[in-house]
C-alpha cells in the first residue's frame, strides 16, 4: 500500500493548476444515460472515483472512450454514448466502492422506466441515508421498493410525470437525482429547498446544453419543464473549488504564496471570506486566485452549512490550518455527524483540539511535529497532508487511496511549489 512522506517546514510558492471538480464530474457523467446521442465531457479529473463511475456506466451499456491529456497536462476528455441501455442494475460491488453510484437512479428511471441500485450504506463520515432521493422520485410517480439491500424503482406506464418536490433539508445528491429525472418527466416539476452548490449549477448548465428546460438555476427553487428526449452535447467540467480551497490552505499553513490557476472566486465565496478573516491575502486575477500568507493566522469561528455558506468539505483542511493559529478557534460541523476522524491524528502531531458534540475547539500551538498518521476519509487525509507540510520533521500518511479519490496528482502539484513530498509504494 502506498504511503506519502512529507518533510515539513518549506514555504510553498508558485502555481498550481486546478483540476476539474470531482463532485461535478460525478453528477455530469450519469447524464449520458439521458440521451441516445454522444455526450463529450472535457476537463474531467483523473481520479479513482471517475474511473469507477466509468466502469459503472459500462456495466449499464454505455460506451466510453477517453482522450488523455497531452504531456503533463491535467484532466482528460471522455466520449460517452448510451445509444442502448443493456442493464438497469447498479451492483453492490461497485456501489460499495463509491456511494455516488446512487446518481444513476434518477437518469436510469427517467430513460428506461426502471432501475435497481444497491443501497450505498453508511460511510466514515456519517450514516448518509438516501430517503430524500427516493421521496423525490416518488413525487415524480415512481414506485419504489427495497429488497435485499437494493432499491427497485419503476416508473408508471408512459414514464415519470412532473411533480412537486420539497426537501425538508438541503441535499446535494437528492437534488441532483431529482433534476436528472425531472428533465425527462412529462410536464412541469418544481424543486423547493434545492441545493445551490456550484456543482448543481454545473449540472443544470449541462442539462440545458442537452436541451432541457430549467428555471431558477443557482437558486433554491428550480422549475423544470420535462422533455420527450434530450440530445448530445460537449461540455467542460467546472474547476474544483474544494481542491482550490485545499491548496489555499497549503499556502496559508506554510506562510507561502500560491496561484490557483483556473480557480473561480465566485464559486468559493465562503472559503475566501474565511481565509481573509484569518489574515490571508486573497487576490482574484483573470487566470485564477492568488493566496499569500505571512505571520500567524488569526483564529476563526466557523460553522459548516449548505452553499453559499462554509462547506463541510473544507472543515478538516481549515482545522489543520487553525492548529497553528494565534489563539482559539471554534468549528461546528452541522452536515455530517462523524466528520472529526482527523482530530486524533492531528493531536498525534501535537495539535490541541477538543471535541464537544458537533463542535471542536482548536487552540493554536506554536509547532506541529511530524508523525506516522492514518487517513480515514478524503478530506481528513488532506488535513493530515497540510499538517505535515507545516510540521517539524517527517510525517508519513498511510491509506492514501482516500486521497486518490479526490486529488489529482497531489504530490506532483505540491512538489512543483516547493514541498518536500513523495509517494512510496510499500509493495
Ligand atoms: C455531496 O454528498 C458531496 N459528494 C459531499 O462531498 C459533500 O460533503 C456533501 O454533498 C455536502 O456538501 C458528492 O457530490 C459526490 P447531501 P451528498 O445529500 O450528496 C443528509 C467530498 O468530500 N441526507 O447533501 O451525499 C445526509 O446524511 C464529499 O467530496 C439525508 O438525510 O450529501 C447529510 O447529513 C463528502 N437523506 C446531509 O443530508 C438523504 O436522502 C447532506 O447530505 C440525503 C442526504
């Protein structure tokens, strides 16, 4: 199993190209199921989850071909064609690897009238039920039953029909499934209290490029006029705001200066706001965002919440950064019930963090010390890499497969701006 070895204390500086967004790619890929024509997706990040999704689509009968990046470019282009859907079953073997597989449920049901998808089950950060996904599809006329760990969904004869969907809480995935189903449902659908994440906006833009009719894009109230069919399209995945935010924290925690090439400030308002509050200089320019820090960071009070508030996917990275803050910070995680798995590992590196319920008090220390640490989930593993970049001595991060799910060529990007970081394969 691979490990990542980091010798901390280097001040990082230079440019990091931001890849396409994982969480946008995972909802754009299943849109291929919504048309019998070709869908060409560009700026796709080279990540384990994107590969897994490609395999899942192949299982359903979607043909895929990839045009790789030239030289040391990042990202790639995939041509997908679902001319014929040969299976409507998303098997446990794939779904257990990647819970985002649930995002084939809506488009399969809308296009084929039926879908059987393994229930994702819980994950390290929380129980993560899918009840809201199912309720949304029932509001479009689907009949749903659960058998042997699978969701079996069936559309009425004649297909799904438009309906009113009102979410009691904001769910990114349930909004995505509802959208991908409603665009082919007969008549008008409304989604109330929809998620407003930039990845949802990216999905809406692709669907409109495929011929869908969606009003209210970017708001929590979406109105969809269903179409009989959608056509093919060519579309580039948006830049990854969480990857950009993570590397911004790398600049901040090492007192460095990094240009996040391709990052879009308008898609990460709360992240940039929090960085500025911590005393980090943030400058938007026409090719991205420059982040520069010198001196100790100011403590913060942050609470995670749906977009446009501070994203839960940045909580762990900010915690690592604030471990070296000048005073005590208070973080509150409101989205997932178990998203502090990185805390004991940071404490092993000399951090002072105390958890009470959903809140964590982070008292800044003068220095972190390198240690062997274990990754538990994607963002937690990035917080350990960040701590390692600032720590005295060597940090060894194990279970790095968590990182490969969401960060494209992380060591290459970080060493290009001066980090002493390498991956070792321990057979
Ligand atoms: C998406 O997950 C992202 N994943 C997550 O990113 C992100 O943390 C999350 O949105 C919140 O921003 C992808 O896009 C692939 P939710 P998702 O449905 O859609 C509860 C990362 O690090 N809920 O918005 O699964 C749920 O338990 C990952 O890149 C229900 O109760 O998140 C949670 O508490 C991690 N019932 C809350 O809603 C449901 O049917 C928000 O979950 C659905 C969700």
